[in-house]
């Protein structure tokens, strides 16, 4: 015969179990306005913010929608320069500025690897192949999709839910490339993705802003996207 103590303990167990299940249900079912969806305005803004910005190396490729993977070797006005980091772009600039009345020339030593705006890597074997991608970009300072006036502060975490709205896993991203690929990989009809707030962004003037929800995030990106000079010209030293 079940003792009163045993009966009490079993009853307490079931109460706790039901309470825990209710708590899990409440904490693992995001509302519609908390979910990042594939074709939403916010998702488009986020992808444009974390897309690869190809303007940093325009002094080499003259194309803001692609970037050259480092290291790369170039010949600037007959001087061979090994570009191992972004700081080495200044060496090319100094070479170009050495004489004011000369015509600056730069040759790239192929093969090279370029990164497209979606971080796809493409091997380029000669100048003709590179020019094909350059021609696909806009000209200097033309309007483009990428947003450079606001940046995310990493890491950023996400909750991934299954088709029954149960938490499947938590994912972290630590840079723009991971964030971009995360959107491509996870935002489909079978996944429910929720950004875990708060997160932080940095505006073009260095101001840091804390974001607590999806609406605030969308407004922050939308407000910032045209607030700065994205420096999409080919003069590395003008900033």
C-alpha cells in the first residue's frame, strides 16, 4: 500500500513536472514579431549590413562589390609590393603619392582569389577574368546594396526552433561572414530563428547603441544606412 509520504512526493513531482513543461512552452515559443524570416525587410537590411564590403581595397581592384583575398602581390610603378594586411594598402598609396606629375600604374600578380558580396570565393587567373567581375560592380561612389554606416558588435546568439516550436539549438556568430552565411543556411520554411536580445551596434560616428527588439533593430539600420559617406571611391587615402 502506498504510504502518505510516497503519495505526497509523487503528487509534488507531477506538479513540478507540469509547471516545468509550462515554463518551457512559454520560453521556447517566440511570437511572430520575434522571428527572423527569410524575405522580411529586416532580414534584407541585416544581410546588406553584414555583406562583404569590397571598397577597402579599391586602390587595387577599383571595384566596391568584390575584395581580393590577402596576401596578394602587386607591382606599383615598377615596385613589387607584398600586401599581407589592410595596413599595406598605405604602402601602395605612398608609392602613388611619391611623384605628383606621373601616371600611376598597378599590376596584380595572378592567380588571386576574390570574395564576392556573399563571401563566395572565386579564383581569378588573369586580368581579363578580373575585369569581368569589376564591370559587374557599379562605378565610384554609386549607390549599392551594402550598408556600411552601422556595424554589429559580436558575438550574437540565436535560438533555433523545430517545426513544433521546441528549442532545437542555440547558435553563435562572431563576425559578418558567419552572420551572412547563417541567414542563408537557417532561414527556410522548416526553421524558426529568433535573435537573442539585447545586442549592440556601432554607428558610423562611433556611437554604440543597445538594441532590445526586432523593431528597434530594423529602425536603427534603416535610419543609419544613408547617414555616412561609404568611401566607395578608388582613392585609398581620402577617407
